[in-house]
C-alpha cells in the first residue's frame, strides 16, 4: 500500500500521487480547481489579451457580457431598476429639503405606471448589454429603444386622467430627441468607462456622472420649442449628479457580483 504524505494527495481521476496544492494533475491533465480551469480558458479565448484571470485587461464593454463564458448577468438589470426608481424621488426630495420641507409627489397611479416602464427598461438594458455587437453600436441601439418606450409611456399616461399633471405630446420632436439622448448618453458613459481606464469603479462613476450632468445641460435645447420651456436649475443638476454616481457604482457592482460567481475578479 502506497503511503501518501501530508503534502501530497491522490488524483481522483487517475489515482497518481500529486502535490496537495496542485490545481491540475501532471499525469492525466485533470483540473482539480474549477476556478483555475475557467481562468485558463479565458486566457486562451480568441482575440482577448492574456492574463485575464483578474480581468484587468478588458477594454471593450461587450467583453464583460460574453454569454458563452459568463452567462446572462441579471445583476445589472436590478441595478438599472434601483437607480431609475430612486431617480423618481431624488428631485422632489432635494427640492423639499431646500424649500422649507415643501415636498410634492405625483399621484400613486403615475408611479405605478413608471415602475412598469422601469422594469421594462431594465430588461431591455440587460438584453442590449449581451448583444455581440461593437460597443459603439450599443448606445445608439439603446437610445432608439428609449425613444420607442418614451412614446409608449406618454400614450399610456395621457390615456389615464391625472389631476395637476400635464404631459407633452408623445411625438413632440424635443421629447423624442431627449428620449434618445437619455438612453444614448448613459450607455455611452459605460462604454467610455471601459474603453478609457478598464473596468474600475472610479471610471464607471466618473463617466456616468459626467454623462448624466451633460444630459441635463442638453435638455433645455431639446425643449426650447415648447411654450413652457424647460428650465435648468441647480436642483436638477444635483439630482442628476447623484443619479449618475449611483448608476456608475451600482452597474459596476452588478458586473463584479456576477463575474465573481464565475471565478473572475475585476481590478480595483
């Protein structure tokens, strides 16, 4: 009977004696550590840079959402919904605290309809993020989808009577442009975050916050043809800045949580 020392072990496949710390059998080639096997497969993926065990070399947004390697990342859908839901209340809360607690919230029916569309947009965000397309195409596609959802949402809101709330016409050119920009800019921020500095949390926050603030600065140009012009104010900028920071941080957290389950760790 062969005696195996404390620093050795038997390969479960071929039965040969190997080091206790070994992750792969040197005799039969069996992987003993599933995490090491996945990292090795990533390093050999076509067109990807070497050393992806830590995934620090990603420079394209779609690489983070390769369905064949990582499956579907539903965490980013949850992050998208949470940020958008909080965004519904940021402006009225900030306004209320800055104007002697003068809070104003929309009717419950309005929020229920908005929640439905937030869930829809979160699902579409997950779908588009996993499309095997060039990363510059994804923001354009998401912007176009936001236009369609914008029209559909206004058609439903106008069909339901709500006191003290007036909605713009569904096909108003300014609203259509704003709807496209809202999707295009926030998705472009994510693409630029990965392209510029790689998947790092501060890059996601920086580019996302910048995208939200720039979007807020562009809104007055979109609505300048309306009788009741959109007015830029400090509360709008502050609420959008906060929402942008949350967007970048939570989308990054969703990516990290999903990849960590697959044995892949992003750089700091």
